[in-house]
C-alpha cells in the first residue's frame, strides 16, 4: 500500500461489510470492558440524548481513550446509516481511529488485515481506499540518541498529504530479536517548520507521548533527503527525554523497513547525534540541592564569574595567552583577547565539586583553537594571585598540545 489511503484528509470510506464488522467488535469490546453490561437503549450505548452519564457508554469510553470530546450521536448516526442499507459509510478519520484503537489495533489497516477474512470484501475496501489517490506517502527512518546510550531507529510513515504520521521504534535485543513500540500523530506545517504531536495506545487508551519539531526550509519537505530537528518524549523506562532528531528519507516502504531492521547506524548519523540527549532523572526535587547531582556545587559554580588571564605552556619556549570574562548575571563568556571569539564554550564542576573544567573552541587570532582546561576549585577563592592547572588541546596549526596553565582570576 504505497499510496495515501484516504479519500480526503478528514474521512475514510468504509464498505458496509467492513463497517459492520468494526461496529460488531466495538460493541463486543464494550460489553467485555463492563462485565457483559448491555444497555437497554441505544442512546445509553452511544451516549447521547437522555442517557445516564454515570452508566457505561461508548462516548465516555472513547473520551477516556482519546482525552478529547466525542459526539455520541455521530457514532449512532453512522450505525443507523449501516442499518438503512447504505453500501458506503463515510467516517471522520478521528472517529475511525478511535474505534480501531478501542478494539486493540494501531490503525485502520491493521484492522482490515486482521479482521476482514473475506478476500473479495478486503479487495473491495482496499480498492476504495486507492481510488482518486495522487499523493504518495513519504517514508523515513528517524534517529535519536535514547535509552542505554544507543541510537534508536524508528520507521516513519507520513500520509494524508503530510497531515498524519505513524512511528514504529525498533529496539534490538542481544539475542538478535527486536521489540517494537508504536505511535501515531498529527503533523502541521508552519512556513518552514514541521510540528508533530504523537499519541500511543496504552491500556486501550490513546495517551499523549511526545512532540517533534523539524526544520523543513522553504521547500516541500518530502523533496529533501534529510530533516533535522528536536524531540521530547517519554522513553521506555517512562523518563522524560529530549534531544536531537534526524529523519532520513527512503524511496519506498520496503527499503525503509529493511534499513530500519539493520543494527548498523550510518556514520554520518551517529557522529551528529551521539550523546545528544537530555534526560530527567525521574525524581521530584524537594529543594534546590536536589535538582540534579550537580546541585550541591551551586555555590562553587557561582564563584566562577570574573575575569581570567590564562597562559598555556606546551612546549619549550612556546606558549599562548587567553583572556576572557564570565558575566556574574548571565554567565555568558566573552573574549577579552583582541581578534579572538568563542565558537563553543562549556563550564562544569566535576569530581564531586573539587575540579573546574573549561571546554573551549576558539576562532580568530589565537594560537590555541581547541582546549580543555582543568584546575582545583579551591583556587576560585584566590583572587588576583596566580595558580596552576593542566590542559590539552590543539594549536592553530592543528598540532595536538598539552601542558600546564597559569591562571590569574579577578573580579569584573
């Protein structure tokens, strides 16, 4: 099924046979959920008109499942259309998705494949779905750095003319098998941004699962071989995670599936997203000291602000100098060395608060272009007096260097 499967972006056309089977399974699931309870009135079953809100009904079940409003009368009207003998039942895609999820299927196509046994009826339904189709689905593999410090692949199918998306994340196991996790979502485009909100089926309920934001540029998104953005979601251990996301386009569903099931990750992908992960530790802090494992060192971090003069000594009679400041309000690092700017900068307190780590990448007139600096944190109390540390890095000629640093720190 390589083509988009809907007649318009908001509805699906069912044959009477398929819809009858769907309604039958929905009611079976309803009675099973409610200890074989069968409402005496259809208004109670579907949840409209003069019905008891406190008694079981499909409207309430579907609203619990979706977290959104459900019109019980709409469901009843579609069943009435079936009973009146109509050979075609046109269902809003939102309600169609609710019903197939309710009976345990991820989407309409899973339902058709598993529940419609009559070959002619199945072929008729698929023929209807393929009529008037001129928009092809788009197939991607998504890559993100996830659980257990591994890059996770996901099968991505975008359909309904870039209105809907299905994900299937692949988790390879040590014994050569893999586990699958399914999600579905709605996709919106805003100028040059693609925004995806996803849900997953849990305990027969569609629950919110995450969001992706991708940059598509000012072109049709399916014309680009890659889309890059960010994601935030829950991992398989129910922790909140966020990070960098890359979509890689494939020409067909079969090619996408085949590539997704391989354990190998392309080198051009893994170098971009390895360790690109933010993870919530799953604990609610009771004080500022419990926000993270670094929190107890906040008072030491505060002492980092000020002006620095650093001398790098890395060869006989060869050295380099760097001057910069750390703003006491914003903690922004600004170069005081003429003709030199910071391309990247990072500050960290490590070793249980005993060591300060500076990580810099520099541009411009500097003899040192990339450097890692380490010194004892107790020196932060030593203003206007030189102290020592060590460094490693790369000079302006691309040579690897290391040695000692001499640092003078003062207040701004």
